[in-house]
C-alpha cells in the first residue's frame, strides 16, 4: 500500500480532467481561496494541518468611480491608519488555530483583503492538488463558519469596521472570497454592471443569480449573446448598487462553478466592470442632434457671458468713462508734460509766445454758435430725461464744440466715433471697433451672434425698451456765413499775434472756401505758419482734388468696381455742380446715366461728396458735400486730360445705349415686315425709322467728340496746372 506521502506526490500530477471525471471525490473540499499546507507526517496523523483562506472587508474605503473622485485621495492619507486598526482588531483571535497572514488594501473597490490560516476539521477531505476545487455553491466547513462568526462578534463589539472617515462610519461586513481575485491597478473603476465571462461551458442564469444575489439586490441578468470565435461568452449582471457589484467582483473572480448542461464539467468565472454608458456615447449623441444641442449651447454660453463677464465689462466701461486707466490723467504724466514737454513745445513754437491753439468752436467770434452752446449747457445742467442730438455736416465742429463745453463743465463723457464703426467690413469688425471705443472688455467675436440671439429673445420676453416720453432735442451746426468766417479768421490770427491784413481778393477766396470749420481752421494754421491765404486756399483745393479722385473715381479700374456708383455717374454730377450751385434732384435722377438709380445718389451723399436737401420730406436739390467742393469740381473739370478720359467713357456708354436702341428698332422692323409685308402699320414703321436715324446721328456725334478728346490725350500737359488754376478763378 502506498504511504500518504506517496499519495501526495502521485495525486499532485492529477489536473482538472480528474475533477471533471470524479467530482464525488471533492464534495467536501474547501472553497477556492482555501489552500492546504501539510507534511507527510501531519497528513498521516491529522495534526499541524493549516488551511489558507481569504476574507473581503467592504465599506472600509470609498468605492472609486473615476480619476476625478476626490474621496480616493483623502482615503490614501488614512490608508495606513485603517490597516493598523484592522490588524489590531483580528490579531487576538484564537479559534481553530486562526493565524493572520496578511492584510492587502483594495482602495479602488473600497475594501481590504484579509488572508489567514486555520486548522480545518479532521474529517475534511484533502484535495492534495491546489488546482482542484469544489463547487463554490457548497457551504464552507464548520471551522470556517465559526471563525467568521467570531470575527463578526469582534467587529460588533468594536462598533463596526474601521472607516476612512470615522465620523461617518458605515456598517461594513466581511465576505468569504470564493475565487482568486485579480488585483489589477488599471483605470477600471466600479460600476453597477458586472460582466461575468465563462472559461468553459455556459452557466445558467439561475445559478448565476444564486451565486451573486448574496452580495446585493440584482436588477437584471442578461443572457449570453453570440460572440466571435476565441472570445469568452458572458452574461451582464446589473446590481441595484455599485457597492454590491464591487463586493461580488472581488469575491467571485476566478471561482469554479458547474456548467449548464453537464455538472461534471466546471467553468471558471471571470468578472469585470462594464460602464453604464459606452465610451463616446454622449459625444456621438450630441454630434448627431445639432438642432437640440446647438440652442442649448447658445443659451449656456450666452448666460455665461452675461453672468460672469458682464461685471468685468461694466468695470472697464466705467474706467474708460471716468479715465481711471488713462495715463494722461496720472500725476506723473501731468508733471512731465508741465515741466518737460510743454516747455520743449514752447521752445520750438514759431510764434514764441506759447499761445495755445484755440479750437474752431470758440463762440466769442462765431456768433452763430452761441445759441447751440447755450442749448448744450442747459441740457447738461438739467436732469437727463431725454436725448440731445448735435448734427451737422462733416467738419462743422460738432466734436470740438462738445469737447470744449465738457472740459469747462468738468463732466465725464464717452466719445464714440460712428464712422469708424461703419467702416468695419463685417459685423465682428463693427463690434470690435465699438468695444475698443467704449472699453468693453473682454469680448469674444464668435459669441457676437449668440448675444444677438439672446437680445432678440429678451425683447420677445420682456418687450422692447421704451424711448423717452419727451421729444428729442436737436442742435444743428451749419457752416458759418462769410462775415462770421472772416471775423473768426481775423480774431484767431490776432490772438496768435500774427499781423496779417486780409485783402479784398483774399476775402473773396475765403468766401468761396465757405464757412466749414475744418477748412477755416486749416487756413488759420497755414497763415500762422507763414503762408498767404491764397496759398492756404490752394492747398485746400489740391487736397480736395486728390481726395475726390480717390474717393469718387477709385485708384484704378478694380478699385472703381467696389464703389456703389459708377465713374460716369460721379462725373456727371460733378460736371453739373461745377457750373451750378444747386441741381434739381429728380431731373438728375431720371436723366442718363442714373436712369432712376436713386441708390447711387444716396451713396454719394453718405460719402459726403454731395448733400441732398429736402422739402416736405422729399428730396429737392443736390449741392456739393462741402462749400469748397464746388471749386474742387471746377478744378477737376479744368484738368483737360482727366476731363477727356471721363468724357470719353461717358460718351462710349451713351453710344452703347444708342446701339442697343438701333438693334431693338431693327428687330421690331423685321418683325413688322414678317407680319405685314404689304406696308400695314405704317405709323409704327415711320417712328422706328426716325428712331434709327436719331440714334445713328447720336452715335456719329459721340464718335466725333471722342475723336477730338483723344487728341487731347496725345498732347503734352504744357502749363496745364497754371491753366487749371486760372480757369477756376474765372469760372468762380
């Protein structure tokens, strides 16, 4: 007969097939985490035999749900303290040779593995081979039950298991580990869904439920689905609580259980957490539902900009208005300007008297501005219950008048240049320009349209803001009359200590320049610099010619295409205004080259090339945009080469229109000949023949004019500049 030691060595070679073939030999075996440690003598005498088992203590640490879970990092600080408390709690146990082997924290799943050894009952079966285990559905031996009961009594006497937060200790308990847990440290966090894979035959849903129900209430067990070859089949077990799934995962992983069809064949269980929401599921849903997501995102972003950034923007707007961030108002800057810059400017001042240049809105010599100035002062002194508009042509001194009044009254104001805003090529550029002028910061260009949508929604909900109930005030600034213009120039030159006597010829020049404040200021500045009024006026004319050639006709053909009017339309208006001070609006509108194109005239008015007066709310007359523009138009007309180029282009357009009329008349005559070849409709035919003759004569005349004009282009520009100067003097 073989000795017990021989039996151990022989059975050590028996593997899993032996268990599948002879399951009755292992009915009394201990669970999966139970290991036998014995010697030949111990096995023979039934003494010194130790069994290794593992328990899982739950609720000691928080179950970690992700990398963002801050509780995990707090628990790390108390990990060693909690482990020591568990060790002290279990070291004094003396039941069935209980011997504490190790304590391994499992922070990710909120528990601790406690590994121990004990002496099993003498009648238990030694499987001899560690890889052969009994079904985990069978109950443990009596010694293991008694050890577990003893440990539970100790835990209860101590007030419960230690916890990572002693003040909020929960009622954790101990669980027998039935498999061989996989202690991985990957980023696989607990979830209520547990995937149970089968290494072997499938296991019935009923058996899975019986195995896992002890760890917590199960909501659903989904049966296996077909999988590719080489992949383990599995079931999905959904627990009511994530805590229950964590306990089941750590107690069942690696356990063996009888199969579904044949209980003699065992299946190894592999468990793992399954995310309740698949990766990128939310992102994919958001991307596939833009009609729902986009309005929500718009609302959230708009709310964020209003609630978070509006206080910051209000501060910067107030700082812009009050001048808190303006370095010119700092004491250091004022000291430097007073003691260095101003003295340096006086040194290089030609007048040598340090006189400051007074703005063009000084009403001591401009009688027409006294009424406007008094109206603005009264408005600033009263309670602001309405709005006052100061309007007038460009360069009439609106900004200077307001600035001088505000400086004297020591009132803070915010100045917004609307022309810069209008010059923006897009809505984003316009908003950016407005934000820079008002100090509105921070600004996000991509949210501009969002804010507009929110503004529209606000108007729809709360109604449009009401305008002031009182009528709006209006202060009009017009050009000065000739007497005021001359008085103003004389007074300013006298204040600057410039001894200058205006001759009658120069008086006529000043009157022709007009009373536009910016032009008068230019004359004063140039006379103070040593020039004569005649030279100053000539500089204004030359500057106006350069500006008109660029703004009205464009630098080249490509630039002209971007203008809202044609070169022929601009040339026609300027040619007529060079001869007359006013033009009938509708006569110009209906004649060539406008032919009813009112938008071109309105665009010229907006560009300040012309001004349109109204009578009874309708357009009446057309005038130059500035008084001096009439003489600028005359200067352009006196340039023979420029005039020839524009007239040739205008005549070619007229000839093209006549050609179109001839073709239309010829086509109609051909149609009439087909309808009535015997001469009926004679009146219509005679009309068409006359129209053909008139158009033909017109084309001949235009071609003759263009031939003469082209000769001008071939001539040398001999003394053209002097000729143009004399021409506009005589023409005026």
